[in-house]
C-alpha cells in the first residue's frame, strides 16, 4: 500500500496549482459567497477548459479516467489550494447513476451539460421532512394515468434547486413489499408545472442555496425513469460509500489550508513581545492539528486504495466519514481560535471554511448514522459462532 505521488499525479496537481495561482480570486469568491450566493463560474470555466471537471469520467464519455485514490487526492488538493468547497471534484461520482442506469438520451444530455457547465444539471431530491437518515420514510409517489406518470410529494433541503434544470427525485411505491425495494429514480424538469420551490437560508456553503421542493401532480413521460423501477434505492447506494469519501475530502483539504494559514500567522503575529508561535500552547494546537490532518489523509487514501483494489469499504467508508467530518471541523475550530478576533470576521477565510466544514457532520450520513453503519459491521466481525 503506497500513497506516494506518482508522476502522473504530480503533473496533475502541478497543473491544478498553476491554474489556481493564475485564476483563483479570493476577494471575488468572498463577495460571491456572502453577497451574491453564486458559484465562481469564471474559475469553474477555467477548470472545464483544463479538463479537471471531467476527471474520473470514462474516456468513452469524453472524460479522463483515473482511479478513486487519485480522485480523492484531487478533491483534497483543490480544497487546500482554494480554501473552498467547489462542486466539481466529484462530478464523476455524481453522474455515475446516469452513466450506469440512464438511457442514451439521458446520458447524452447529462454529459454534454457537465462538459459545458462543469457541474451536473440536476439537484438531488432525496431527503424529506420525515425521511432524512431514515430513507424508508420517503412518501413521495409516482402514479400512472393515461400513459403519463405523476409525481406527488415534498422534498427537503435540496441544494441548488433554483439553478439546476432538473431534479433527481426518488419516489416510493407505498404498497410495495419493502421500502428499499419499492423506490424509483426520476429525472424531473425543474420548470415543469406543479414544481414549487421555497428557499431556506444556510449558515454556510453560501454559494449554493437550500430549497424545500413541493411536487404536485408533476406530469412526466415514462422516459423520465432512470434505470429499473423499484431499484432506485440500490442505484442510489451504488457509489454512496465513495461519495462519502469525496464529501469529506473537501473538508480535509480545507483543514489543511487553514493549518497552513494559521501556522504562517503564528510566525508573524506578536503578543507579549514575541510571535505567538513561541508559546507552547500554540505549538501544541498546531501539532495536534497536523496529527489530525495526517490521520485523515491516511484513512481517506487507504479507503480509496481498498476500493480501487476490489476490497469492501463498507466499514472503512463509515469510519472515514465520521472521523474526517469531526476532525476537519476540530482543526478549523482550533485555527479560528488561534486567529483570534480577526478569525471571526467575514473578511477571514478561516471563518468561511469553519462554517462550510461543519455541514460534513450532517451531509452524506450523520455522525450518528456512521456509528450505526460501522458499529454493527464491526460487531459482526467479532461475533462468536
């Protein structure tokens, strides 16, 4: 198991670093984040042109195939270099359901959109007010009448529903034998009659918005179905383990960015006649921050390596998701503490990352659900027979 950087990876990250140095504007991003709530499309366009937004997508679909370990490393590095959570590093994972289960028309449209815009053309409509961690509680339905399909339900906390031309919606046959075998996946046009959006206001990740989405007799063609009817949950779970790694990889990258920034600050900021880095309590915080970063990266890369080598990561992904979500926020919290009052301002990059990283303990499976997933599997390994 070797995590040293290959020549190909080194070239990839050198090109990314050069692009960020040339094209990333922190002041502009801060304005977009706090004031306009928009993605930095100009920078994303540069990532598109350089081919980074199609990283991990199979070559036959116009992408650049790489292994999962490289994809995870790329997500960490992009977040480290920019200090931002950008929805481009995991495009290959986000659109995999369409590549794997979509019909040719769906595949063509989705891939052309990603190639042009740098992000998928759909917002994920999975969670509902009564169905967050408990997916079996989904109540949104798809019924048929006169050769058409009609969607009814209420989706909650849907990110970017206002700027995505489609919603990727999970429905459930309420009369099905079991909830997990009664779910289906649909591509719903965002401007279809019966789709209503109601904004929520997040405390972080402000370049994209949350929405409550109400679906009332939304009429679809049968061709809107993705994959096999009743198999939507299994399709959704196909890459959920690696999705969790990609999600927290961004947090690890931002934690590393914060560490590097505050370590430089500790060399410059003077109190009581000397740089604060001379004080042992500051050194202790920096040391513990670095240990957590190294532990997070090792756990992430080892889990991705296992995935690449066909080894189950059911337990590993849950452990990595839980540990990295918690540890990355702890690093950001210590960084903010060391920055003092200036770290608590909107002008500070640290405060923005602090807000963003906190969501990782909820999104993609909460800390508590990771204990449920990992803990029960660990117990099975040591059960007496």
